[in-house]
C-alpha cells in the first residue's frame, strides 16, 4: 500500500471480469467500423454498451469479484476536474437558469412569440446533451481500462489488441485503396477520393487513429526486441540475430508496424503525419531517457530507424510528398487564421458561461457575416481548444484540458521512474503529445472512435504508471 495509490488484489481474474475486459476491447475494436461512429445510431449503441459495462463492473466490485480495484490519489484531481466539467455541461443543458443569464437569442424569440422563455444556457440543449453523452462514454472507457489493466499481463494484452486493431483497419484501408478507393465501408466514397481513410470519412481523422495505434504497435515491437539489443554479442552477430527475428519470428509484429505506417502515409494527412512523428519522437525520448547508451548504440538505433522510415516512405509516401508543396497550403492557412480570429471574437461575447457544449455549428454562422468564405460550412473550428472554449467557456475548458494534462503527467512520471514496462506509460504520454498537437489544427477528438481509443490507451498507461511492487 502506498500513499499515492490504493490497489486491492483478490486473486486471478474472475469469469465476469474476463468477459468485462473482452467487452471493453470489443467497444474499442468496433467503434471505427461505422464511419468512426460519428453518426447518432452507432454512438448511441456505444453509449449503451459502455454504460452496461460500467454497471457490470460496479456489481463485480460491490460483490468483490474483481481481482484489482485501483483508485489513485495521483489522478484524483484529474477525475474531479472531469466530473466538474460534466456537471457544468449538465447545468448548461438544464432549464434552471435565471432569465437574465440565458442565451439572448432565446430571450428575443420569447419576446417575439410572446411565450415563456426556456431558461437554459445552451443555445441547443439537444446538442449539449449529446455532447455530454459522448464525454461520459469516453470517461467510462478510461475508467474501465484503468481498472481492468492493473495486472501487467492484461495491460500487454490490451496494448497488443490495440496494435492488432490498428493493423486490421490499416490492411483494410490499403486493400480498398489498391482496389480503386471507391468505398468507405458500405458507402460509395464521396470525399477524399485520392486518400486512404479506411473506415473513416476524413483523412485527418484516420491519420490520428493510425498514429495512436502505431504507438501501441511500436510498444509491442520494442518489448519483443529489447532483449536482442541488450545481448552482448559481436555487432555482426547481433545484426544477423535481429534481422532474423524481425523478418521471421516477429514477422506479424513487424507487419503491424509497417502496415499502419504505410496506411498513415497513404492518408496524405499533413497534420496527422506530422503529429504522429512528434508522438514517435516523444515516445523515443521518454523511453530512452533513463538508458545509458554509448555513441555506437545510438548510431545503430538511428540507422535502423532511418532505414525503416525510408522503406515505408518509398512504399506509401508518394501521395503525401505531392501535397507538401501544395499552393493551397498558404491560402488554407490564411482562411483558418481568419476563422480562428472569428472564433476568438465569439468566445469574448460569452467567455465565462459558453454557448453550450456541442453548439459550435449553431452559434458560429452568426459571426461570419461579411466573411469571404461564408458560403462554406464550418461545422467544426478545426481547433479543438478554441471550439471547446466557445462552447464551455474559458474556466471549464481550462479545467478540462488541465485534467487531461494531469493524467499525461502521471504517465510521464511513471515512464521516468518505473523499471519494468516503462514503455506503456511512455506511450500514454506520447499519445497525448500526438493528440494535443493535432487538436491545434483539426477536430479528431470529436470523432468518437478516436476519443474512445485515446481514452482506453490512457487508462492502460495510467494503470501501469506505478510499480506492481507498490500494490
């Protein structure tokens, strides 16, 4: 028992707990299938399934049928912050506000129609309630993965499952791409016809999903290969053994890393690829921080990484390279800069209480009068921080992001202090770097399948961020 974490252990996992773990992985695996679950019906199904699993976990815990029950003081402030934000969203939705604090549009409509005013902070209560449902699902997935992966063996099963989920969707996307790239699941592809998007509509969304699963695949691959790098053999013999392992015995793990990387490049998402590179660099730096490597070892690792990158890029990087010098980049940047400025002006009209979670599409058009691109639908701000600030208000968005940062910090601390399985919390910190950077230029976290994957990965990483010996 430690002052930082309370974990009770009963015995080996019960049958109910094993089914619960399988159900969690099934949610993560199934979420990308119906267009990233970015549609009402699949998201409602995910909500029901995650709620059912939470109820089952609560019953198992109540009757002491869980092998581990973990709640960490280290992340309690993050959990409190998340809970407060959810409560604030419920307040935005609920018709309990004084008329003077409600949305002025509602007040004007009530005056014109000569009816009573619906006293809510949100300009679209249904959208706000839907947004709250999404956030609760993500929190539920995080909690389940946090509770169910305290055992190292099960944590690695979950990380391997994420890697194979990413590999499966990557291979599917590559197959569709080679076959003509005409379909996205059962629908004729209506956009991004030149880019691999697997089961997602948007190439940036798939690129983020692929980047997260690539981190998991590399974690699995690294765990398998570390003993070979640590062998005290002549360099030539070590290279032969490593190549044999990569090509033969660990072929499926190698296939996972390469297929996800190729699919990522074929997505041609500049933001997605760039954010993934930052995530991979963060993973390497965090994981290697405590290792005392000599110049020869560093040179060998860099050479292997460069060779792998050249091979992958030669296969899947052609389309991306064509987009890098795109003349539209500058104009697109200018348009986004203008949009960001308009969003900031909108934030200043209601900086404390927001317009209601999930209401950006309803609110933003009112601020685009006279904008040259006003005929283009901007249902997302392409900057998650600004969009959430407009919807939630500045205090709530700061609290939400601070909660995520605290969880990421716990992962970073675990990666720097643990002796075994350090790469799992390192992957969590790297995933946050990837997601955090990409959220500056896009809206991937607003795609349910990506948020569910990220929540699951972070739950595993946090659960493995302190030593098993401190149980």
